[in-house]
């Protein structure tokens, strides 16, 4: 068996994507800290199978006393700790290679057991919610339940949306089936779809893939970008009806779940868990739409700078400033990220650097069947693992590393300052910690260059970051809002209806001077986050909060409010958590502030480019 280190040169110029067993161990994550072998995972799985059934002994008496309720909660916690660890390992292994039969079998085994466990535990919530208010308050105040006050208060808030025990059992039984569309989408797009090969602007034949697509879009040669775009979307076009059906059923499942639990809409159901008013979502869309002229101005600047007769979507990622060396090996990227995060202190930076360099938190490079994109994931008491598909010629991958490092350190601090039942923070807060790190990286790089060309390059990068995180994600959020409203109104969800809605949004968000290729209408069918409904808006709110928080840290040097935010985990709802750190996300002010920064950066970039 040939083993080679996936060098950064290889990720750029390699003629093919390596298989998993060709990647050097040093470039992969160390999952042995979770389970030393697949057999160890299987043994723990068997233990869970054998012991979870003891929960049935509490049926009919789960809320009979504060003491019994505490025993139920503690036993359920022990199950969830074990389930989280098992799930974490299974998910990471299938992320390594979604075509691996053993990985697929492990995932299937676990999902089937979790469905059975969900059914078996479904009596707990209805029994607690059946308590009258006076009894619940007496239990809540009992010393034996002191460690459960926060989750019990959150649980009680769900009372209007908790069904009877038989109904909860049915929903638990149907959980896997209702979410099967997500697995279908991932298998189709990450494994079955093949995009062929393509020559880059150096004449090298390279494999086109979900991960490699971004590398082709930053090529200087316009015809390479154009060819990559059309070849990539040709494969999506070949599967467009399947993808449309898969997404339609995802929307239908969201609406079904919301109606089953007595929510007015799927959007309100999604926002309820974070106690985020619908107005926050609408504020985002309204504020972004009010600032669209600045985005149109940027696209026109990009068109003129690149010398294009018209600008297409595949022209929006290539750096506007050429002749900048952006070949940055992975270890060098770690150094830049750690230096940029220095304002957060030696503990923060030391832990992250050791995790990335020595403890193998990160799975670094692309391989066959590996999940595209990037993520950070953890289970309680274990390292926060990072998945990357790092490419040395994609400058934005430095930001991706900082972004996922932000998630990882959020988890690290939360685990060390909160009990299991309170540590899991919501995505609304997670996207603050990740984009905060990106803001510090931009500040650091701008501070450490006196080259006008490099400054223009970095400004272009920050502009594109805000464009991608605020403008683009808000467009996605508006698409989700519309498609779910269509289903709730009884309108047909078809390939044509999706394309029509999405095309209208493309026209609004890209402006009258932008050339829209028909294939771009299919973009709505390739966004993985659409399978976790009403998720994407949190990127936009997250970066808006992060801009304000990073300015506070850089201006005052006081890290305590921000580190306090990281340590709080999921102990409070998102809006009061951010308010305690100094940002009021109940108003559109942080969003407007971020878009005003975008406008200033566009104006500065115009000046720099005009003076070249």
C-alpha cells in the first residue's frame, strides 16, 4: 500500500484525487481518542443496545417526584453522552469516505438504534409537561434538581408544542424516514455525481469535484472559469429532477414537523428553539435589500477591473488583484491564524495551535469520497475535530481554518465551563465565534502589509467575505422563507417553481448589470445547508455580531466579555448571551454596521485600484 503525505503542491496540481488509504496519518485526524478501533466502537454500541431499555422502568412515574425526575434526567444524560460519542465517531468516519461500506453500515446501525431509543424515551417529555404549573415550579426549585434548572426551564417552554405520549412515539418512529432526503442528497452529490476532468490555466489536467470547484473559480484565465462552471453544472442538470424532488421533500418534512407540533409555520418552529423573534429574520432581509446598491457597485468595479465585457457568477471569486503569491502551505496557514488570534490571549492560541499541530484535530486534505467543504465537530470531553479540504492556492482556505478553529475553541471553552446538559450552544451563537476569528485574521493581515497591491488584495478578500456571508446567505435565507411559505400555502414544489423563485432572487441580489447564466438557477439545488432549514441566516447575523465584538476587543483590549460569551455555551438563549457580551441583535443596527463596513471597503478598494 502506497502512503504519501498530501502535499500542498499535490492538492493544486495532482492529476487525480487520492483515496483515503493513500493519505499519510499525520495529515488526518486522530479518532483513536474517541475509539481506538472500529471494534471498540462496536462494543460500546452493543453496550448501549443492552442498557438503554432500563429507561422503561420510569414509564408512568417519570415525574412522580423531584427525586425520580432527577433520576430520569441523569439516566437520560448518561445515554445521551454515550449516544453523542457514538454518533460523533460514526459521522466523522463517514465524512472521511461516504462510499465506504463499513462506514455506511455503522451509520445505518446507529440510526436504526436511535430511532428505537427515541421511541422508547418518548414518554419522558409528555409526562413532565403534564405536571401542573405549581408542581413543576416546586420540582424546579428542589435542591436535587439544582443542576437541571436551565434545561428544565427550556423544556417547559416547549409545553404548547409537546404532544401526547402516543403521538410523540409516532414522531420518534418516523424521525429517520422524515430526514432520509438529507442522506440521499449527500450520497448523490458527494459520491455518485462525477464531474470529469478539466485543464487549468497552466494546461494541467485536473479532476473537477465539489471541493476542487472553488480552485477552478479563482483561475486567472476567464475561459477556464467559464468551462469549469458549465461542466460542473452540467452534472447537476443531469440530476435536476431528482435534486428538486429531494429538496421538495425536505421542505415538506419541515412543514409537517411544524404543523404536528402546533407551530404557525416552519420558520417559526425553527426560530422558536433559539427564542429568536421572526422579526430578527425579517430585519436581516429588509436591511440587506436596502444595501443592495453597494453590492451592484462592487460587481461593476469587479467587471471593469478584470476587463470583462460582462460579469458572470464564475467571475466573482477570482481575486481582482493579480500577481499576488497566495501559495500558503497548511503549516504556514496555522502560523498566520495563530498570530492573528493573539489578542485573545496565550491560553486560547496555545490550545488551538497544539490541537492543530500536535494532537491531530484536523483532517487536512481532499480524498475520494470525503465530504466537501469544512466543519468542526465534537462530543463532550473529546477534542473538537476539524474537517478541511485545504488547498494552498485557495487563499480563502486560511479563513476557513480560522473559521473552524473559532467553532472548535468555542466548544473547548464551553465544555470546560458548563455541564453536559448546558454546554451545547446553538448555531446562532456558533457562527459568531467562527466569523469573529475571520475578522481578526483580516485585521492582522491588513496591519502587517505596507504593499498597496497586497492591501487591495486583502480588502477584496474582506469584501468578498461579507458578500458571501451576509448578502449571499441572506439570499439563501429568503429562498428558504419563500419555498416553505409555498408549501404552507399548498403551492406545488417542482423543479420549475424552484428555478423561477431562485431566478427572481438572483436578479434582485446581483442587479441589472449582471449576466445570469441559466444554469445558475440550479444553484438552489446544491446547497447542503438547505437540508437544515433556516440555518443559513445565522451566518449573516453571526458575522454582524462578530464585526461588533471584534471591534470591541481590538479597540479596548478587553477580552473578558468575549471569552465569557464562549464560556457560556448553551446556558442562555442567543440574544441575551450576545447582549451580555455587548451586542444587541434584536435590532438591525449590527447588520447595518457590517454593510456600512462593506461600503467603506468598496470605496477604499476603488481608490487603490484607480491609483495602480
